[in-house]
C-alpha cells in the first residue's frame, strides 16, 4: 500500500469503521433483495453459496450509485475518500490459501460483502486491513490447480484437447458426473498467462498430466471439433504457445478481448468456467442453458455482455465525475459566500 493510500484510509475510513460496516450491510441487503430467489447459481448451490462474484459486482454497482449521490455519513466518507484520490475496486484471488474469492479493496481495507458464500453461517460482511486479509494473487497454473482441486474437488489436466486455446486456457478441470471445462476464461487468468508471453502456460502444458481420451473427446465434441488424432495434443499445445509468442499475441488487447468474447457463450461466468457446468443466462425472467442455444443466439448474448461491461465501465466513470462535480460545486458555493461577506 502506498503512503497516500494509507493516509487516505486513516483519515477518511478508519475513524468510521462501525458506520461503514453497517453501510455495507445495508448494501448487501439490497443485493440479496435483487438476487435471492431470482439468481441461478452457476455452481447449482442455493443462494448465496457460490455467488461471491455476482454479489460483489452487484454491490459495487450500488456503491458507485450511492457515492455519486451521498446521503449519509458513510457514503459521504466514501465520496470524500475517492475525491481525495482513494480507490474502490473489485479484486479476485486466493483467500487464506484455501479458496478463490472475489472481494472489494477500499484503500488499505479488504471489504468482503460476500463473506457467507462459502460458509453460510458466517457474517455477510467482513472488513479487515488488506495485509491481514489473507488475500493473495494467483501466481501460476500450478497454484491455481492446487486450489481448484482442493476447493472444487476437480482433477486438473493440461489442455491437450484444444491446442489452439491452450496458451490462454491451459487447464482442463474435470469431476465425476460433470462435463469437463476449460480453465479459466477470466480476464485475470488470461492476463496472467499473457504477462510472460505464454512461457508459464507452455511449461504447464509440457509437464502437467494429460486428460483421459474420453475427456478429450467430450471437449472436442462440445467445441465443434472432430475427435481427430490425440497422440500429438501436448506438442500441438506447446507449439501454439510458441506461435502466439512469436506473433506477439500477448500484447494484442483487441485479440485478447475478442477471444474472451467469443468464449463467453460457453464460459460466461467465472464459476461456470471453473466447474465445467453449463452456463445459465436469464432472459426476460427465464433461465436458458447457453450450450443449448444456437450459435447466432450465443453471438448476440456475447454482444450484450460486452455492451453491459462497457455500460458498467461508463457508469463508474460517471459516478466519479459526479462526485468530483459535487465537490467543485461545494467549493464554489463556499467561495461565493466569502465574496458576499466582503
């Protein structure tokens, strides 16, 4: 944490931890009203279990709206903190070396508004100093695989089934009675493998266990590919890493975003990608299995998802601009009052 972040946290947030916790609990209650009974968990568990990502993103959107128009001490404190240069952002990683978690970072604070999504009896909200939270970044494929195997009960293999996807999605997760899935179609993990130009992905693909033939056949069938010869899958995956590295794909943001958008029909949420379960999307109140939809329908949904992401991004920028405008307006009012007294 930078000295500026520490100073802002100490000035605006630490003296108000009690009211901030109550404030986050109010936001979580709104999220529950929106999602409970309406949201279909990708993991198949009852809400809120397995819904940390969805709860956190919904809460973040509500927080931005409240910060844009602060009406209580807690929201005013957050608005002051952000106006002073503080940050509120969504983070994802491995919590306490046990499971994957999506949470919020508020300056020097770790704010988990979905603290009950693994153990439902735990408090809904947890606020800790960031350094005491136990949150750590995923280091590499082996780190991810170890947590995925223990937390989700998956068996993790090298992606030798679909070599062209392997540089960005180098892992396959499989569990008894569930369809295998590619891991992990999330921006963080994709950027992780791009960071060293697919060197870590190549190392994993060269040494990790290969999937059984039935898993290879299943994945190829569901991705519209012929079973083909599986004997050279590992070498083809390694060669794909080298080819992408030679063409500098790791730094092609448009290509990476397009890759994720094309996959979104099959792995539209983090949980769906990690568990290998069919993605469920709700349209006009009706849930649909993405894998059962036509290619055209999936393409339209991918477009909607990309548009929704851009809308969320624009809303965030608008919230920041509105907060800044309110600050300028207050400062102007104070200056005008000074002028009238002269």
